[in-house]
C-alpha cells in the first residue's frame, strides 16, 4: 500500500517507532472512512497508528467496533492487519488515551502531551491514484450540484434560502459542505467571505463552496447575473487570468522544486499587470487542496514544496468577482476536477471563457463564465 510506504519513510527519516492520526482528515486519508461524530471537534472518535508492521485502531468502547467494521475500507481492501485497542469512554479522552498508550519516540497529528507533533500534509501529498479517482467523482458531483442550484436562481431569492437548497442538493449526493458562501450583489462587493444572510440577491450572485467526502475537499465558485453591473465581466475575466497564472506557476514550481512562495509571487505580479495592485491583500489566494480545504495557503516566502500530481484550489478575487475551481496539476497538464462535464444537451453546459495566463506563461485555459439569467 503506497500510503504505508510513505509512513515507512517517515518512520525512518524521523527515527520514530510509530505515527498516529487522530484528526478526522488524516484518519480518512489512511482508512478511506470517517471518524467524525461531533463535527465541531478537531479530534475524531478514533485514532490510527502505524509502527512499520501493523495498524492499530485506538478508540473508546462506544466507537471501537463500529469504526473497525465500517470505517476502514481502504485498509480492509489491501489486507493490512489492523488490531483493535479500546479504552472505557468514561475514563479518558482520545488524546489522554494516546498520551497513556503511545510510547516515545512517536508523532501524532494533534497535540498530545509528551509526543512529537506530525504535520499530516507532509504524507498526504502527492495524491495517490485511488485518491485522484475519488476526487474526480467528488469534484464532478460538487459542480453538478452547485450549477443545478445556480440555474434556478432569481433576483428575489435570499442568500440563506439558496444556502439551504445548496446544502440539500449536496447532501443528496452524500457530500458534506463545511463551507457554503452565497452572496448577492451588495454583499459580494463588500466582503470576500459573503457568509449568507436574509438578503435578496439583486443584480447578481456569487456562490462558493468547499465540499468533503472520503476526507477529500473540493472548492468551486460560480457567478450568476440577472442585470449585471458593467464592470462584472471584466473583473471576472481578470480574476480568471490570475487563477490561470497561478496554475501555470504551480506546474513550473512542481517541475523545478519550487515553493508556495514562488507561486504567490507570480500571483502578485499578475494582479499588478492587470491593474489591480494590492488586491491580493484583501483575500487569501488559495493553495494546495486534498485532505483539507487547503493543505497549505500560499503567502509570500511560504516554503511549502509544490508537489505533483496534486490538487490545487486557487481563488483570486477582484472586488465583486471571484474565480475558483479545484484543479489536478500534473506534469502532463491541468484537469479541472470541479467540472460537471457535458450534460444531455448543450443547454446543460455551463458557459465558459478562454483566458490566458499573465506574463511569459504560454497557457490558455477554459474557465467558467458568468451565467446570465433573465
């Protein structure tokens, strides 16, 4: 199993006896299942440990059997040996059980007294073949749900009403939505994070989501216009050009051993060239995606290595406009994961525009356009 081979390398490189995953995203990365009961917590109800020979599932007496029988599909499929270790739910928390059970030297992806902290992003990249296939399904279904709701929007709809409809549409596809942003023409111009309110859309709307299934996260944004302001099309195109520049820079950085900071510098330059100097200061620009909404968010000088094949969700904004999809970047090219694909007729296809990267990059991509609805 490729993921266990990565963990073997981590054990050797860090001179560890074991590595443990208690955060739900990391649990999902290794197991293909979910350790979530309370969605407000950073720690799941079970942890998985690996010592170079076998995997151990640690959970309380309430959860141990359910997790073992229902939430370890990837480990079960590969025939990896998994042992169960339970502790009474009334005696300690999972973190306390880890502190009591795990012997040093060991690393854990959450804070546990006495144990080293492991950054799970270092082992979750690049995406495996199985992860990429799951990502394609998640991305396609996310885009289909978002676009289906967007096609039915009307100027008098309120942001919170559409948020509810979107959440239901995603849930019907067994997709969770940790982030749903729905903004009408007034609030989308005023705020970059247009958390929904009981406000009518008005002239246009922006709909942004980050979804999750099997631990993988997909992000996308769609714009719908009823009576669009004259500046909307140009700002949308400029945001898409910055995004395309970021993708071109990502591919170059992955090939050259570059960093997130290298890509961010190109994003800044693209904003400057398009006449939007300083616009990047008003909102983060995104970064690598996978088993978190962002495995890392790029900033100037950020030293995170850019690795491929990996998903990236860049999300540049120009006041009132935003361009965002989750794209698989590899040496061979760019695959938009949050693409609903061709429908049963051309009327089912979301409109697109061709945009060029800024500067010396020889890249032109087809990006979602603003959908016009009367």
